[in-house]
C-alpha cells in the first residue's frame, strides 16, 4: 500500500485504456489501521479457541508437539523466516486449524447478496430484492457436507478428503472472501509453533465456565428468512 501511495491528484483514468490504482496519503493510514485491527481481534479469538481444544484434547496437543519436534525445531531459534518454513511443513497442525475454524467460526455472518431477479431455488421462491445470507453454522455442522463422521465431533482428519468447495466458510466465499485468509492461516500456525515449543497447555478446573454454546431462532422480517444460529459465549 505504501508503494501505491501518492500525494498527487488521483484521476480515475489516465487515458481511455488505463485506470490508475493509487491510494492518496489520507487513504493509506485508514486502510493499514483496518488491516491491523481486523487481524488482531480475529487471530486472538481463533487462538483462544485453539488453546481450548488443545487443553481439552491432550492427545492432539501431543501430536502437534511431536510434529514440531520432528522438524528438528530448535527452541532457541526465533528466526521468523525459519518459523515460516517450518509452518509450511506441519500437515497435522494445518488440519487442526482447519477444523477449529468451522467448529468455532470467528463470525457467523457470511456474504450477503441481494437477489436481482425473481427465481425458484430448491422449491423456494426468492423474490427480486430479497437479501440472501447463508447460515454458517448450519453449513459447518451439516452431516451431508461433513460426514460420514459426526460434524459435532472435533476430527481434524476429516479435512484430508475433499468436501464441497463452499462447505468451509470461516473466511466467507466468492470473490469477496477475506483477503487475509492465507495470511491468517499461516499466522495461526506460526503462533502455535512459538507457543507449543515452550509450553504445554493444561485444562483448569473451570475451563468449561463461560464456554457454553446454545441455539436460538432469529427471524429477520425485512429479508423474510429464518435462520438457526449456534452461539459461543
């Protein structure tokens, strides 16, 4: 973004064929601030869920630690480049994170679209102007999409096989999915490497307090749809 910054007057088109892709200086800081804020909150929440799973499933934690140690990881090595390379080779850790995110999604709102033509989809008539928004929990916990294993069980190995291309939606879908998806996945793995090479996460007596999930029905009349949400507190 710094490379695209200019203090000159930005025009939409330099000629009939070329559109300039430049940021004004007063646009640069808000964009950088947005990236930092969005990244810190979502990454810290995902890490909190990850540590909960590690604490309550010590066998999985042992497996990730063994995988890290298998790559001859030096506890005194803080070189970010080598941590990055190591993270690329941690296959089970990748499966673990890919299971955490759909089971405990950071946001329950996916991409919302406005219907521009009246259509009938799966015997449901959708009028022009209606807002369509998929319910992420209904998709992430759908046994037809994530079976044959129970989608309510934490099983990282389920991601070793192919599923429906948009069954996994923690970062949204389509051309406007989260631009930081690859960065976020790598960041989570690198954080887990740094954490588990020095510490073991243990379960406390009150670990389940404040971590309850419940269902509620939300009726949104203006969009005329009903959705079921599973909430985490």
